[in-house]
C-alpha cells in the first residue's frame, strides 16, 4: 500500500482527500461489494493509515481496521482513501478543519455540509461509489 498525502491546491483550498491509497491486492476478494469503491472519514481507523480526526496533534497510526472497514473489505469493496472532516467531527458546516474547507461540488458559493461533508463530496463527484461518515 502506498499513501499519497493530499495537499491544498495553489489557491489554498483543501482537497477532499487526506490520504489516497495506491493498493492493488494480489488476491482480490469476490463478494457482494466486488467492483465498488469506497472512502472512509478520517475518524475511522484503517490499518497502516494515519487517523487524525481533523487534528494533526491527535494523529496516530492504526494497527487494525475498524470493524466496519474490515467487513466492507471482506465483502469485496476497494478502499480508495480517507477523507477530511471537521476537527473531531464537531462542525455543523464542513469548514472547520485545519486541513481546509472543501468547496461544494455543485455550487462553490455554498458550503458542502456537516463534518462528513468530504465523504459526501467524493460520492457526489463520482470519485467513489460510497463513503463512511459518522454524522
């Protein structure tokens, strides 16, 4: 697995992804979610990927997957990465992250949503089939 740390773009606006995963498993699991891709909000553990909960000082490396991630992977879905969130998932509008706010994919003059806004954004823009959030 290769981690690709996302960085703010040249305008200073943050991207949706905190980490993108470059991983092609040798033994692809065939299951009811085979062929689907998903993202995980960054307060849910993924083994070998930092969990920050939107706070760099809180960051730690997870040794194991959260149960929900393990079950989804076991059903055959492919994990694309971890999405940004309001710090400690305590925001109402999706703009309270030290990594930056994610613009609304449909109307840049509007906010993207709550603390799981980035998970919603990567689904709405077709980057993944589904995403985990915690709102």
